[in-house]
């Protein structure tokens, strides 16, 4: 079984999701503050469980996927991030391009955890994902996520729409070791 590799930062551990993450993950995805720019509707417990199961399947199928983000000092689940190919129906097509996504529980916003975890994830991707670039899509109203994406090397490519909602498509070229 291919699980998510563990990646550590000064304050965080990026690791495979566990069944025990369900309660904290469900609370995060049910929080209107968290989902405001990600579809807008809080998730049910079942939808969150299906999301966790989906994450586990990405690693053996794609060679990349999503990590649970754990705070080192407390051991608490604080969010998740990673790469996927969701086969989104949008233009321009990003099918086949690793798409980076991230979400943190609202209690952990504003602490620099998003930037810290994202920098670790993109450094991992540069070494392990052979694609020449990765992308992310962000609601233009989500100013905090736009800033974090830019801090980690993502640049705006085009304004588009997904599900009838405006979105910004960002891309980041893979950095090769020199």
C-alpha cells in the first residue's frame, strides 16, 4: 500500500490521513468560514468521510495526493493539502496537471501554517512529481489564499469559471535541482 510520505516542517507534520481524523476534518469542512470560498456549502459527515477515502486512493493511483496537516506541539489535525487530478470541467483544461489545494481549520488561520505547509509540499512536488508545472484554482474573493499561493511561487495565468463561479487559475513551474 502506498501511503502519503511524511514531510516535516518546523511546526507541522504532513502525513497520511487516518480514520481518527474524521471528527476534526468533519468539523473543519462543516465550518462556514472554511467553505466560504470552496463551494460555499458545509460538508456532511459522510461527504467528509468520502473525501478522506478519496485522499487515500490518490497516492497509489497518481503517485501524489493529499496530506493531513498535524500541529507538532499538540498533535492536532489542523487541515489538509496536496495535489490531485480532479478531472475538472473547466477552460482552459487542467486535466492531467497536478492541482494543488489546501484548507485549514479556521482556528489555525493567520498563524503562517498555510505558507509553511505549502512550501514543504511544493518542495516535495519539485522532487517527486515529474510534471513540468502544477496549478491551483482560487476564488478571486479569497485574498488570503491568493497571497499564500503567490508566496509559494504560483502566478496568475487566467481568469476562468468553475461551476458557474469565477475563479483564478494559477500555475507554478517545477523547480529542478541545479
